[in-house]
C-alpha cells in the first residue's frame, strides 16, 4: 500500500472494495490518504493504533472506525493471536452516484468509547450490516449470486451512514484541505520516485522552492510525522518484499532502498516490527 495518496479500485463485480485481514504478525501501514471513505471494523483481536488527522485510537473487537475522504491516517498492529478485521472502501464516485451532495458532507462514525444509548443502537445497526457483508463476501467464490447480496448491502450501508452519521463539511476547511493535499501529493510523489537516493530536507526544500523550516512545519502539521520519518517509512515499505522474497544480504537490501547502512535499516525496521530484519525473515521462513 502506498504511504501517500492511494487509488482504491473496487472488486470488478462490486461497488465497494473489501479486504478481510487475518494475521498473527505485527504490521504497519504508515500515513496515507485517498478519496474513498474507509471503514475499519475489528472482528476479533485489536488494532493497537489508528491515527486519523492528529488523533489516535485503539480499536478492539466490535469497534467501528470510519475515515473520511482525504483524511491522513495510519495503522499499527502488534503481534496477536486470532486477529481478524474488515476494511471496506466506499469509492468517491459510488458515493456521489448514490448521494450527489456527497462532496459537501462527511461522516462522524467512531464507536470507540460511545456511551449514548441511542447512538450505540445506531452502531449496532451498522455492525449487523457489516457482519452480513462479511458473511456474503465469504460466499462469493462458491455462490455466483453472492455479489448481488454484497451490492445490496453496500447500498444499505450507505443509507445507514447518511441517516445516522452524516454532518455538513465546512467549505473553508474543505478548500484548505484540498490545497494542502495537492502540495502533499507533489512532495510525497517525489519522495516515492527518489526514495533510494540520498534524500534530505535540504534536497526537498530546493526541489519545491520552500524554506526548510516551512517544509518541515507543513509536513509535520498535515501528516503528523517528520519528513525523515516519512522517507524512512517509504524505504521500509519498498524494502520489505526484497527481504521476504530473496536471500539477499541485509546490507544489500538496505543500500538498495536508500538506507545509508545496515544499522539504519535495522533501527527503522525494529521500531515498527519490534525485531530486526534478520530475525523477522528467519521467523517467517520457519
């Protein structure tokens, strides 16, 4: 998954994209954003940290977290047994086709810590729909008509979101958000294209004709992480397939993906996965 703007493409027979996650290993999806509305629903276990536009949440079994279009977010999951979760993406085009005024609204839909009785009932309705979507989605391969059921439930899901969780979007904040997303796209695209080079804050400042101070503040304000941490996150993501799918030495993998040395790669990897690249590779192969 890209760590910046991500294009979400639904299943060819479905109006939404559905991913069922099942893994006992730690995982990390750093800061990214996309036009789709994203719903995270924990079926069992927990997601240790969900970051959304400066706020952090711990999501446990039964928790629903909706991430609005172009909200900057990340996920961090530690090791844990019997973990299962649903990620459902509602593409912007589908939402707009169903509700033409969708660009003027957003959703406030996070169940964590909710105590109000009426709102808890609304979340129960939402859970019922999401559970039905999961069950129908599991049947798609053996039932050629199951995609019709998922499609029907997708419309019902949007109906519930609009009925219970819709709120007006402030036009001024929408304009500012669009403006900073455009600039972030330019900067992060450049980082992704040049991640294996010797990138620095000075390089990026010169490339975009910004002062280092402004770029540093802008990036931290809108992504919640430093430019260097973002560069390292991209390098980590790009290096992971080579680590898992080859027997290349760790130092070679580090240098191939922009890390100045093996020590730097180890430090960044361990901060996310809690063990070194060598240990992680060994555990997975065993």
